[in-house]
C-alpha cells in the first residue's frame, strides 16, 4: 500500500481543531469517580508459567462499575526491591493470552501488568478471560460499535475506565514503585495508553505506537479497515445514526486525551498504516500536553515504508532505550520530535 494520508511535511505540523463535548472533563470525572468506589484489587494468585527467570501472578482488579478484570502481573524472579512498572494494553480483538507471551518489559527489569480486554479476545492470539456484562446496548457485533449511540453505553467508556483502574491496580501490588508507572500499547492498546495519559495526572511516561481512536472522524473517511470499518459498516445500515455516533466518539477522541496529558511521551507510526491512519497519531502528538502547561518531553518516530506494524522490533528497542532514560534516576537528554 503506497502512502495515502497527508504528506510528511503536512503531518509534522498537522494540528486539527478538536470538536470536544462541553462536558468532556465532567463525563470522565464522573465515570472514574464511580469506578473508584470499589477497592481496586480483587485477587492476586501466583501461577506456574514454566519460566525460571520470571514470576507471574494472575490478578483480578475491579474496573468499570466494579466489574472484575483479569491481568497478568510479572516481575523478574529473585528481585525483591520495588521496581518501576509498565502497564501494557493489548490490541483490538486480543485478550491477555498466556503469561509467557509478553516478556520484553520483564526482561528489561520492570514490573509488568498486562490488562485483559473485556469482551474481546476472540479474534487474535490466545484468548482472554474477562467478559463485558454491559454489552447489551444497541450497536454492531464488534467491540468498536457496541453501544455506539450513547457515550454512557459505549464499549470504550468501559475499556478506558478499566485501563485507568489498571494503573491503580499495579500501584497497589507488591514490589512496585508507584511513582514510576508507564502506560504502553500498540493500536487499540496505544489508544488506551494515550487515554490513560490524559486521565491519570501523575503517570511517569506513555509509549504509544499506531494508536487507535485518534483523529476518529478523519479515519472514518480514510479507511474501511477494522476497527474503524466496523463503525462504518454499522452506519451504512443505520443511516440516521451518524450524528449520535459522532457525539459518542467525541468522548473517546485520543487527541482530546493527548491535550490533557503531562507525562513524557514516545510515539511511533508507520506512514502507510491503513488501519490507524498516521494523521491521527500526528494530531495527538502535535497537540500533546497543550492544556497542561507542562511542556512535556515527547518524541515521535515515523517509518515511511511501514504500515500498521510500524517500526516493529526497531521501535521496541527505541522504546526500551527511551524509557530507561525517563524512569531511571539521573539527568536525561531531551529529544523532541
């Protein structure tokens, strides 16, 4: 697929206006306040993963509406001191899978919490273990369109709330330095990490690649690929639902969350990405932190000949080096994108 979005020079200065609902902040404040009424940790059980150098626990924490959400908590074996933590969010259609699948952050010396995606896990990977008991509102069969007609019913209201609660959960776990917690994710996971950065004011860092839910309305015009394609397919049948859908999606817009974020941020994007068009990521990056007055450290890496896979392992290595600089004590040299 050749490049199909804006030219690189246009992307680098792309700062679109954001159509935010007037009660955007109140909507999320009330949603998170309701979720916080429940103690965040449920159960923490050690599991045998077959790995000698990693210890893993099966964690259940309370997310949206107090619903139980599953996660894997892992840390280097034999290390007792509190460690900085990485909370990772999985991609669309994936669940948390098996505990030995994602070892990069543990091998780098971090505590690692991998959150399950409620109501997902049946499309890719090795499944999930978290149902979504609130998925009965009108909308399409896929998560991207569930409850699309009302922001209070929408799937991503619940999933974003779970993502915020995952940060509270990892801070309550043993062996975690609660002051050094980073949010990480690719695709849908990147969109969740960016939302967390906008909703958790004391996050230590955020790393996103090919983020979903950024520049949503433009993405719906550019691509029919899932997950955006599921929203388009729903609206192709429910022809009078467009404005209601746009209103709902405005509460989930990653650019709006990015504007409210203050943590150091690391972005990656493939310029031929037809799943999550690059203009959405650049819009979030270019407007990142503008409402906080913090002037946060940020950088972005673009891969001109890559699609949704972005920089793949090259990008991960860049993330490892960057996060070590941000989270470890001592002076850091700022590199701004």
